[in-house]
């Protein structure tokens, strides 16, 4: 089972799932001679606007990388101000998200977060669980390698207790143990801030994502920049290992 697209007919020009690495807050603040934290605060506006634009554009899933496993290594003050910002932003935004029918989810090593933030996360997920609009997933304390290791442990446990045979492990069994198990793979990855790397984001899930990078720093990300990424995506032929002719033949 090495075909990530069992249905190559499904070639809508709008991505179903967009994932964003929101980078550049610190440099945005530095260039204004402000503390890094003010860059993170300014980034919240870009989150709000991205969620609204994604919903309007017919995107079904938006996944935002807010804090990586490796970001724990930042100075203590930056980490704690980020954690406080997450709590504050959730408190401020949750009612509006709910009104807009957004289903909010969190992925990552959430047990590593402080109890106040964990509680806010649980409340927000519960409040919006039945919503049928955009699914907004926020990755906090998330690392792609961590995710794969945790999935491997879960599979190993199932093999040990006899509920899974080693030879039955395939793409689907593996993916079902990952954090994003109930969400289709991202079609489009956007990274702001000028770097062209994955930084340990959704390593498994991004296998066939279209990648789009921009020098725009996250606090300056807006509808026009998002729209450029969508235009780039619309111009792509997604082949999933097939030939271009095969893809065309299925479409006709
Ligand atoms: C991204 O912005 C936000 C987080 C990683 C939490 P950065 O803080 O990495 O900003 P730069 O890359 O230093 O400009
Ligand atoms: C990636 O940004 C993580 C998030 C945006 C949350 P980083 O700023 O941590 O990535 P590197 O260190 O430049 O690769
Ligand atoms: Mg960065």
C-alpha cells in the first residue's frame, strides 16, 4: 500500500488541508527594536486572519505549528511568555471561533504543558467538538519525530498483547496511531519567515504536500499572501508517483 492518493481524481484546485509553519515573529520584533515577545503577540492577529480566510476559501482543515519540541530549549522567559500568550489567546478567541463553527483541536506532547494551559485546551476542544466548519488544529510541544516514536510504541504494545500481527503493519495502521490520525494529510504546507525547512513538523503527513515558502514574517502574513500560496497550489499537478498522462486520463 504505497499509494498515498487512492483517488487521484480528487484534484480540486483548493487544498482540503493547509498546514502552516508560522515563523519570523522574533525577527519581526528585532527589526522594530522590540522584545521578541511583542513579535509573538503580533502573530496572534495573523492567526485570526488565517482562520477566517481559510474558512472563506473552502479549506476544510487548517493546521498551525505554534511551538515545537525543540522550542523548549529557548530562554525560560520566552517559553513562559509564549505559554501565557497561548492561554490568553484561547481565552480571548474561543467564543468567536465557536460562533464561526470552528472545531478546535490540539496535537503534541500536551502532558508537558502547565496545568492551566492544559485545562484551557481541554475546555476549548470540548466546547467546539460538535462544530462542523473548519477544523483548526494547533500543534504545541509537537515534533514529527516524537509523533512517529509514540506511534511506534503504540504499535509495539499492540503486537506484544497479540492484538496486531507484525505483518499487518502498513501505512494505514501506522497513520492511525499518529496524532493527526483522523485528519487527511496536508495538501499544502506554507512556511513564512524565509527559511526553507520542515523543522520537525509533520514528518510523516507531509510526504506528498506541496511546499510553499515566503520571506514574509508571520506578523505580516495576510489574506493576499495566503492567496498567493493558494494560487501556487492551484497551478500544481499532483502526481503521487503516477505519470502526468495517467493523472490526466483519470481526470477526463
Ligand atoms: C515562530 O517565530 C514562533 C515560534 C517558534 C514559537 P520565531 O520566534 O521562531 O521567530 P524568528 O524565527 O526568531 O524570527
Ligand atoms: C519552527 O520554527 C517551529 C514553529 C514555527 C513553531 P523555529 O523557528 O523553531 O525553526 P528553526 O529553529 O528556525 O528551524
Ligand atoms: Mg524561527
